[in-house]
C-alpha cells in the first residue's frame, strides 16, 4: 500500500482545509515545488495534488504550480484533481507530465464523460468520490448529492478507470482517524482498486488500513493519501511508508 503525500493548492500556496471548508485553512508552505521536494526526498512514490480553487471554479486555477512540480520531479508519478471537467484539461495535464487525472464532480454530473476520458486516455483516469455520511459531494464538497458512494462507483467499473479515490469528508483534515470500515467495504464491493483519503493521524492508522488492504478482487486498497498528519508531524512519512511496506510483506 502506497502512502501518498497530499499537496492542496489554494492561491498558489500549500494549504490544508478542515472538512473541505475554504475559510478554514492552514498554510503549510508558499513554495509548492519545495514542498513536493520534501516528500520526494522522504521517499514518496506518488504525489496527490489538488487544485482547491479549481474545484470551485470548475477549471484549473493553480495549473502553473502543478506544472512546475511535474517539471521539477519528472520521475515522481503525480495524480491531480480539482476542476477537471473536460478532455482538454486532461490532455494539458498529461502533456505537462502528470500521470493521472482525477475526475470528481464531472463524474457525478456526467458519468459518460468518464467513459470518454478513459477511451481517450487509457490508464490515466482516476475517479474521485468524496462522501459525507455515505453520500457523494461535489463542487468542492459544497453540494451533497443523493448518490451513494458504492452505487455510483459501480457505474465506472467497466470504463477502464485506474482507481477510485474515496474521501470521507467528515474526517478530512481533522486528524480523527480514517474510516477504515467504509473504505474496506468499498474495496470489497468494487472490481477496481481504491485509494483511501481522509483522517490519517499516525502509524496506527496506516497499520489499520494496511491490514485490510488486500480486500476486494482487483487490487483492494492500493494507496492512502495523507495530508495534515505529515505536515503537523503526527505522522513521519518515511516511517509510515516503511510500516505500510512491512504490512504488505507480512
């Protein structure tokens, strides 16, 4: 199971939000490339970048910072989400060196877009499903729909999606622990890999997710995104990845 550092971009800075609220942010760095370098040096094998402004605007806003990170660390696979609503945006990110584009809001509003994107960009599309009390939220988490996560995720199983990023909004940025049970249930229900997101606080949380990582028929839980914990120091990233690797080996 990969431990994946998150770099959330707002107004060109690296921030973390609590439960996705744009007015409740903590700034962790003014230089996104330097922050990416920190995790690269710590042994990260993938980065998770989010254009927070873009998620609300419906189009890329922090694209320059994302392109700069991809150019600075071409050997580091990057997945990007936030404001990806058309194939032109996906093509531009892939051309800049990004490996995967995460479709969130548009996957809910226009499910057929996911199928088109997968045909146009095989192996480069991830679906992001953010949930509050089991219901999918869109538009930067500002709107909660009546779609249940598992039901919606199943729509994309035949499209060629590389993975599903599952975020529990209630736990994101709160350091309250991930929703291990719900993540494991989703992995068991789907025939595609799941990436967990939200709530990781320390090594015990990494161990808990790694312990159920082999759930499901197609990869199980292949990654866990971590943000506030590694910035505030409640989780040492390198040690966390060693724990995840050790759990897999065991």
